[in-house]
């Protein structure tokens, strides 16, 4: 009798917790809300309905995008009235932008999350269909600026895992004003001649991690803007593109600095730059400090290591001025490979505020299988281990 009671009790508890767990994880299939997987029918409203329902749920919710192509226009997923801190968007299909770039080209963003907490985007592909807009821009015509494919503003505890972004009109991924965001297993691609298609741009954010990703674009693979701190970038394959860049910084007179950034275990292939710090030649109270570039491989990179504090395209808005951005405590450690130009290491620092605390450790860069050259202006620091080229910092 006791064993029967125990069995019934166990069966009751198992059934109770099983169905409780199902009830505690609500699923919203966008096809059930009107989305069509044909790539032609506008499914924007179905996505917004799913978001509204997930936000109203008292339990963790999943918005599910089945296989297929789903056309959506500019969409904002707002968090002000969202009461759910655990929403997962699981994508097994592809979201496609309108074929006419004018539809979203002046909207700023295509898919935007604002003031959200605890949102995860898992899998799938975002196709920005930017080809015709790039052609317009490259022809010199008057064109829309283009939309960033996926943007998170002023958000917390964000996860993006296994997402692919292709052919963005402008930036692919934007993290702006966020805290604790993790981007893992990203695949980002646009051709090398696609203008302003930065892979991942981070600014005014803290606690951002970017891991195990492949990025090829017509601009920076990763760009780091003002107000970024505690940024960790690891195991990145970059190319084509302009490398991983801190900047441009110093456009504004009053500007927050960039600090505590680590870039490690990255490979740059055929890129314009490897690791770059770039500031406008204008007055500014900005700064860059406590940066580590470590375990990097350069393969035929035009500027493997570069600090450029005299950035002033076409001598417009900054002629005959100097950068006010203070650069200090940057370490380049275990960086090797090949340069596509004779000068593989270039420090062109501010005449008013020279770079200081620059450390080179175990750096070996070649040009056509011969030692490369360096160019160093207004920089102070030290080197250790084998450092080639080295024309400015000594043991």
C-alpha cells in the first residue's frame, strides 16, 4: 500500500511539474499570427503582434520564426511597456528587407530594440538587401543614408547567438547605450566595396562580449565608438574590411572616452587595417586608455598596427588643428604575420597630447618576406621580446 501511495505521489508531482514547465514557457509562432514565409507578403504586423503578446506574458516567452523568408519593413520593438524580462526570438528562417531601398533607407534602423531587458536572438539570417543602395552611393548620386540591420539601444542583458547578417544597407549590428550584451557565433558579410557596412558597432556601452565570429564587410569588422568600456572581443576572423577600429573619436569637444578593451585571438585577412585607433584632428576631451591587443595574426594587411590622430578627410572641418584625444596604456602583444605595405607599424599621434604608455611585446611583421618598417611620431613607450619592426620604442 505504501509503495502504491509513493508511486501515485511521484506520478502526481511529475505531471504537475511537467505541465507547469510547459505553461511557464509560452511560444508565439509568427505564422499563427499572420506571417507568410514567401518573402513577398509584408509580415511586419505579425512580428509586432508576437512582441506585444510576449511582453504581456507573465512567463518566459519565445517568438518562433519557422523556416522560410519573411518580408518585414522598419520595426521597433519597444521595452517601455514590456513587462517580460525573458523573451527569446528563435529564428529558423530569414528576415528580408524590402527590395526598394527607399522604403527603409531613411528610417535609421531596420529592426530596432529600444529599452529592452533580457532579450535573446537565436539563429536565423537577416538579409538587408543593400546591393542597390551601395550601387547608388558608389555612383555619387543622392541616396538615402541606409538603415542599420539590427540595433539595440539603451538595453540590458542582451544575447545574440548564431545570427547571420548579410548585405546590410549600412551597419549590420549596433549596440548603443547598452549594458551586458553577449554576441556569439555571428556571421556577418557584405562585399568589400559596400560603403559603411560596419559589421558590429559598439558605443556608449559597457560589458559587451563578442566571441567566435566571422565578419567580412566594406568597412570596419568591429568599430568602437565613444563611451565604450569593458569590451571583450575574442576569436574573430576579419576580412574583407577595415579591421577592428577604436574610433573615429574626438569629433565632439565634450566626448566620453574608451577604456578597458581587449581584442585577442583574431585573424585579419586582406584587410585595410589590423587594429586601429583613429581620432579626428580636432579639439576634444576624449581619451583612449587600458587597451590590450593580444594573439593576433595578420595576413597581407595594409596597416597591421596603426594609431592615426590626424584623421581629417579632404582637410574638411579640421584643417591645421590637432587631436585633443589622449591615448595611453595600449599593449600590443604576440602579433605576427604579413603586411601588404612596407610600413607595418604606424603611430601618428597628437602633437598636443603625445601617445604614452605604448607597449610592444613579441611583435613580428614582415613585408614581402623581409622585415617591415615602422613610422612613429609623438609616441612614448617601451618594447620587450622580439619586436620587428621597431623604430621608436625600445627596451
